[in-house]
């Protein structure tokens, strides 16, 4: 399938592809999403890989070149909430000194929903049972996002109470792990694991 947005407003993916000379990515996104005889790539992973390509192109346009391993580290520093603020600020300043407008680059990053819209509306790509698969992916991401939010709020609360000397001044690591237990066999799963495998595969019947 080919990109053909003539006569209509261009999507963000189309604009970014043109802006960063990423012409091959239209076909690549579609091929990897559908699978084309190989394992499929999730929309979330496609968005991550596309954003790394945008970052790599921005560095290239600024006259720099980096290894793939450096791109991995740089992208994580710029997007991962687990990275310390000081590391993120330091890396942003390095990029700005190199001539990279990091705010503009970050604004060109896309989400998996944007990838999905581009593939289905612009390239008319589709998957067998795509509604079920996409719904499961969205629900899994919702649970993961809520767990992440709970972790952030808890960490902030502990820091506030520690600063107010209402709890002991210690470093506290917060872990939020949403898990499920099959009511039939008692097997313990993370929610992501349970959804990825389509539920528990135990035999039906009462627990022994």
C-alpha cells in the first residue's frame, strides 16, 4: 500500500516523515505492524522506534553522528520518568549546544495511537481481529499507566512527608505491581502477562 494524502490534511506521521527525510518509514511501519510473514511489532514498539529515528535524524541534521546504543541511552534519558532530572537536564543542554532544538524534536515524537491512525486511515492497513488485539493493548496500557501514576504519587507523598519530618528521613523505593490470581488454579500473573497470553490456560474445574 502507498501513502496518498492528496486533497486532504496531512497527518503528523506524514509531516514528520517529510521533515526528517524518513521516507522508508511509511512502508516499514506497515510491514512491521502487519508482520508480512514474520512476527508482528506492537504499535507501542513501533512508536518508540520511529521516535528514535526522528532523534537520530535531528542529530544528523545538526552535524552529529551517534551509535545505535547512544541513541537508546539518549532517548531513554529524554523520555523515561525513571531518569533523574539532573541527568535529563544535562543531556538537554548538551544537545542544545550541538544545535538540536530538543523541544521541537520532542514535539515531533508520536504515540502508538498516532501510529495506528496513520496506518489505518492513511495507508488503509488492517489486521485480522484487529479490534480485539487493539482493545487488549489499550486496556493493558491503561492499567500500566495507572500503576505508574500511583507510583509517582506515592513517591511524591513520601518525599513531602519526609521533608516535613513527619516520617523518618530515609530513601524509600516504591514498587507498584498489579497482579491477578486465577480463581480456578490459583496461578499468580502480572496483568500484562495475563493479557498477553489471553488469560489463564489451566484446566477448567475446581481447585484441588
